[in-house]
C-alpha cells in the first residue's frame, strides 16, 4: 500500500510481446527459461527492453535509465505452416 510496483507478470508479458513483434508472426515464445528481477519498476517509470536472439532462445534485459532492473531468457520456436 502506498508504494505500487508493476507486477512481474506484466513486465514479462511486455517482453514476450516485444519478442514476437520483433521476430515476426513465425516465431512464438513457448516458455521462460529463467527471469530475475533486480529492482522494482513503478507504474509511472519508463523502461527499455533489449533482446538478443540466439538460435531458439532470446535473452532479454530491461533497463530503467542505465540500470538493469530485470533479465532472463525466453525459449521459442519458429511456427511452421499447416
């Protein structure tokens, strides 16, 4: 109470959405290998997402100004046409 923060699930949802938009409709995130939250993000603060694509995984870092506030790895796959 009195000190709201953005929930981790909301932050991860933004990361997954950014990853799928960046890699296109052919890539789908199917799991989170790991995620570590290093500092809270308040609702009125801006954050920046950095993604690094490595084969079937995506490393992510979330920054508030120059400070890393979260990092982790998403696992995904390329969708094949039916």
